[in-house]
């Protein structure tokens, strides 16, 4: 099974350059156009930023973009720092919670890398923002489809049913000979093929959707230690020492409200205070903000909590892009003794999808 190209490999059509860069369980892929020398990195690790920059320089490649296939829970992403250092674009799915994403993509979008076109497939299930990238003869499957396995569906908005649909409807619809390169492999594999996984993947092959959901629910995955310490900086692009992130129990206490519920509350006599915890450019950006919401970016929330003292008895609803940073914000406010705090579930992405009014 698989190809073993340990040196800079090439693949068909526009003869793209290709390489896996970490040589570990966690995979980072380089895809580059040899004519234009434009490059793309998929899922780079923060600990390896120097290696990536050196390698790009050695091969005289210009980094156009970084794609994170999803918000990672197991390693700090290099995306924020690396894109800032070399002026590359950070590309993630529209449902990705983090600020500082320069291009949001959706199912069916194409990402240009020199002469190559990389097709985005929205493949949620491991996380709501999971994408796979299909280019030429191969597909990068993130943590949705692994070699002889599948990614966990039990945290960070995971959903086993969605994962089954993504794998069977989208990934298994690719030609059988398509090479599969996942974001992780724990057994020393380098690649597989769609046909191989269709036939022999022990989690999926021969299982109905319900059987797959039951199987995933029956596996008692241990919760990784310190998961929130990795996840929340990746969700918020905050890495300073002033922000003390809540733990999982504190996050789980936050009461979640739908867009319709928040909309209805805003029309009541004792309307809640809406706090928008995104960055200023997002507040005024394409998704807009809810009329009357007060902008306090998450990174400033603890320091500026004094501004909220006059509203201590009032209901407070935290708002962000996808409802993830605002859950952190609501948990921080609980910790500071604000008891009537809620979160707008799925954030301004969902608010916009429901065509509710926004200001810009
Ligand atoms: Fe993951």
C-alpha cells in the first residue's frame, strides 16, 4: 500500500512538487507548482516553522498559502505565525472559529497554487470546519478519513453521522485509485487509496450509517490531557499569558442559545447586553455585527470586565464568528461572577445564514 516518496516527489498533470515534511505521526504536506515556484503547506506545526521556512528557501519556493484542514486539538498550528512571517494567506473553512483567517472556503471552491487547482471538499464530522483537499491524483483527508481508521468524532463539535456521510458520499465518490494522505498516521503508513479504504477500512467498510454511529459511541477514547490548552489558542489565535482559558467543565456550563432565541430576547423589555468578542476587523467585516452589540475582543475581555460591572444583574449574550470563542468568553465571565451569561450558538456565521439583520 502507498507510495514511498521520501525525496521531493512529483505528480502528474502540471507535475506538482510534493513532500511530507514532519516524518512523524502528525503530517504536514507541501504542494508546489514547479513552473511558478508557488507553494502551499497543509497543516503545518508551530514547532517546525523554522524547518518549513528553510525548506522553502532551499527549494526557492514562495509560500502562497497555508491550509489548516480543521481546527487542531492536538498541536498548536503554525498557520498564524507562519502566514504573518512570510505574508502568506491562511485558508480555512467558513466554519473555522479563529480570526486571522485570510480566506474562508466552502465545499466546491478551488484554491490556486501556481498552475494547479486544488478542490475543497467540506468533510465535517471530526470537527464542523473539516475540509479535504483534492488535487490531481490525490486527496488530503485531514482527520476525517485516516488510513484504516477515522478521526475522533467526540469532541470540538464532532458528529459521527456527518463523518460517515462525508466519507461515503464525498471521499468514496473519488476514483478508487486516488491516493489518500491523512493528517495523522500512528502505524507508519504513508498513504493509501480510496479503493483500499472503501474495501478494508475497519471502521467504515460494510457498515451502515447507524452502525458507524453506534461503533463510534461505543469506543471509549480517553480525553487527551491539556486538550483545551491547545484547542483554545488555535480557535482564538491568542497566545499571550494574560488570557487564562477556561477548562472543559467551565466551557460545558455555558448555556447555548440559538439565533432565533437571541433574536427573540432582543425584542423583550429587558433585552440582554450583547458582547461581540471578535476582532475589530471582523466586527466591521463581511458577517457584520448585531445592532447594539458591544465590541470587546476576547483577548481584552478579562482586563475590560470592569466595563461590564453596571450590567452585572442583566442577561449577557456573548457573540463571535462561529460560537466557539464566545463560549470561551462566556465561561470567563462566569468565572468572574457574572451569572446570567449565555452564548450565541454557531455565532455570526449562522446568524447570517438565517438572514437575520446585521450592521456593518
Ligand atoms: Fe484533528
